[in-house]
């Protein structure tokens, strides 16, 4: 019979190969799903995985869709590595968008090149401050940051509802619960940088975040402290790591990055503050962080794969008339297989002959 | 030899492509939906309209849709992908698609767009909506006649003109036949959230409401009404199956005829950007079959109202009507103009409570 045997060290080869295996397994299982729906499985897989990579528009849109996911996931991964679980990035994303957006709207209609940087700073601070709540509560009273950060998402959502139907509502918007459009307010808008691509400052920031995170995690003392704390909190303490500082720093970084992601999303692709602009990036980013194995480059790739399934999934809906639910199942399969094949990097399969007594 | 071969394949390909172009002469018509087609409310009715289009013009057109598209950035991407893939007429069926529709329309001047319930138009962007308030006049009349406690509960989504207009129309109709009637309004700040809608229904029932009206999309309130043995109405679709005893009637959105008319206009080359706001008369709003719980004389009264609104001999807003603060809105015999209706942000006299802002 087959037996799983723990590897002494996780296998580097399998760590690299398993994502590919998972994608292949998803294609096969997904093929069956689409065949059961009466669609040509090969064509369906092609539309989802290949077509978006072939058109310049969808290629650049993958970056646009992935940017907030990657930006948030990069921040989360630092905390996750140290065993600090910020589950409330969605709330920090929203608060960043509100605080940065509010700063911009406060200056309406003043124009100036200083405005967007100021808004981005306010966005980062908004997300940072929102993440400091679970951080300080954990440091001071030992509360569970998972619970506190998650619950604060709902507070942020309701706060957003209050702001867009109150102080931040567009006075010329027929009473609809929305802010003014940032796209119509030049200095406060996060514009398309290369015509026809949709690439905006948030995408550039995402690339910067990936690089900086890589350097921090591999070359900087902070990265060492994070990794050490994750592996052995006790050893970390002996090495002089102050766990309270680490909590504040990792939650603070992830909050600030989520806040900036929110600000660039709302001033760019989303265009205005509404109750509907948060579409769950903060939660999806948790999946992206783990798919990317908490490694900056892995997260970058995972974010792109995630974006690919969204964009390809939309294509499949209108080209092949596949229902949206089937696309969700397909995405679920991909995540399932990615996590399932993970077992191969930590375990090896051995054939053990049954012993007869 | 090799050259010959590639030339031949080239020729074969060219022939194949020409054939493909020839076969693709069907007009591609796209829809984007805010919810799943199975929501049995707003999106379901739009999809019925699409199916009516297929049935009527299926030999000349090809329809496709993408469902559950969040408003904002995702909508813009989906619309762009549709336009890039050769769709020539796109119906965007939610208010929040307004800015994305306008943005994409700018980039694709040869693609025609039809945006539901918005107020921004362009050379290639029409808007369309239905005079749902006429339906509310009819069911408001029924509610006023059927209530024993003289308390009607109203579940409202957002304080936008569309919803405020509905409350006013229903109240005026109920008040006209039942001077003692009171309206209790709960704002849930969502279009679709079965949990919140059910909570609101329960709260209204506790406050003495025995008839519930709603301007939200799920059948949750109707289900609660069925449980508690009180009355309610179907919204957007008939919803009879959710409350066979509770449902008195319904306001049904009927988009099919409009969709057929507009697609025909594109096929004839007579399509022009315009604003459409149709009511019971042209059949965009339909009143669902009356429950046999409604006495015959009330049914006859409701029928007469429906007929009068359809032929224009009656208007939902005919003076004398005062605003809530007591100031005169319409003098005796005066009827409301569309501009005021489109930006209505006040309650009429007699509605309790303050309009949230």
C-alpha cells in the first residue's frame, strides 16, 4: 500500500513542480466540468487560460486586476511568516480608500500635482491606523488579532456606507450614495499611465513592493527577525527580537499597503467611493499570499494566476456562455488542487508492502 | 516543396477565415448583469428580456451575457472585452455601470450601449428605465385597502430619487383610499441582502405592519410574510412561489419589448441615442395577477387604476400634494413633471420619519 512519509526538509523540486501539477489537474477536472455542461472542454480551457495571455488588453488588465491583490498579499505575508494573522486587510483597504479619498475631496476643486501623493500618504495612514487597532489591543491586552482585525472589516464597511451617504456624498449626484468621481477630478485621479492598458500608479507600486519585500525578507534584519519568530518565537526572543515591536511593524506594514491599494483602486479603476467598490480584495489576498507560499515572487505569480482566472472566466461566460457559477467552481478547483498537491512537497509517497503475520 | 505547402495552408486558412467572417454576420448583442441570472428578481427579469430577444430575432442576432459583474473596475474591463470581441450592442443593466459604460463608449464609438436606470448619455449611449412608481400606485392602493392595522411596512434600499418616488407614490395611493394609513419605512442600504431584508420585515411586523412593500430585490420579505400570515408583494418578478398565500400582486419588470425594439433599430440602422422612461402603458411595467384574497371590488379598483395609468388619464402624482414640510408641491389638478420626479428628494406630506441623507 501507499504511505505518506514526512520529508526531513520540504523538497525544493516539488515546491516548484506542484503548482504546475495543480494547474494540470485543474484543467483535467475542469475539462470534465465543462464537458458535463455541454461545452467543448479544450476550447473552454483555452478561453480561460490562454486567450487572456494572447491579447494585449487582457494581458495588461491582468496586472491591473492583480495589483491590489499582490500589494495586500505582500504586506500580509510578512505578518503570516511571523505568525501574526491579519485577516482584516479588507477593512484596511476600505479605510485607506476613505481617508485618502476624503483628503482629495476636501481640496475639491483645487488642482495641483501635490494632491495625489498627499492622498496616497493619507491612504497609507488610514490603513495603518486601522491595523494599529488590533496591533495595540494585542500588545496591551493580548487580544486575538484574527478576531479583532476581521470584525473591524464590518465596522469599516458600515463606516463606508455612512460616509458615502453623508459627508462624502457627491452633492451633484442625485442623492445616490457615492462620492464625486475621482476620474473627473484630474489632480485626484490615478490615471492610466500607458494608453489602452489601464496600468496605473498602483501597478508600479505593486512592482516596487515585490522588490522591496524580497530585499527585506532576504537581506534585512527585519526579514531575519520575522523568519526567526515564525520558526521559533522563543529563539527569537533570545536573539533580541521584541515581539511587541514585531506585531506593530508587521500589522502596520500590511495595513499601510492595504490602505494604499484601496486608495489607488478607488481613484483609478473603481473611480469613486461607493458601497460597492470593495469587492473582497482583502480576503482574496489571503489566498494569494498562501498560494504564493508567502514568498514575494511567489505572491506575484499567484496574483497573476488569480487575475487570469477572473479575466478568463469572464471571457468564458460571454464566448462560451458558461454560467458564472461554473467559473467559481473552476476557481475553487484550482485552489483545492494547489493546496492538495502541496502535500507532495512536505511528504513523499512510499510503497510499503503489507506485512503478513 | 515546403514553400508550396505553406502557401497552400495559407490559402486554405484565408478561405477558412473568409468563411468565418461570412458566417459571423449575425449582430452580437451583449448584456452585463449585477447579479446571477438565477436571482429571481432584477437580473432574472433582464435575462428573460434577453431570452425574448433570442426568441424573436435569433436568426439575425447572437446574444451573450456576463453575470455577477461588480460595478466599477470589473464592469469596465468586461465591457471592453465585449467590445473588443465584436459585440456591437451592449445592455448594461445596473445603475452603477453608468460611469464604466460612458468610459468604454468613448473608446468604442462604433459600439452602441444601452444603460439601465442611469442619467448620463452620449452619442452611442442610450438610457432606459421603467416608471416603476406607476406599479407602486397600484399596489399602494391594494395595500391601503387590505391593511387591518392601518400600518404598512416599507423596506427601502437607498434614499435615491427612484426609491423615494416609489414610497411617495405608494403612500399617496394608499392614503387616498384609507385616510388612517401609516407608512413605516426601514432603510436597509442594500439592493440584495436576504438576511437584512428578512430582519427589516420582522421589525416592521413587530411595529404593527400587516402589509409589507419592498424596494429591494430578494424574496426574503415575502417568505417572512408567508410565515407570519400577513401580506406582501412580488418585486421585479412575480415571486408567487415564495408566498402563495402572502403575495397579493406584484410589480413585474418587462424588458423584452424594449430590447427587441432597440435591436431592431440597430439592424435597420435607425438606432439613435435617447432616454426612455416607459411605464404600464407600453408594457415595461406589468402588474402581476391579483391574489383571490383581494375582494372583487378592490380588484376592480386596482384594475381601473392600472388602466388609467396606462392610457394616461391618471397620473400617480396629481395635485394637490404638499411636501412633508407642508410647503405646496403640486396645486390642485397639476401633475408632476419628469424632471422633478427624476430628482425627487423629499417625502410628501403624511409620510412619517425623516429621509436619510
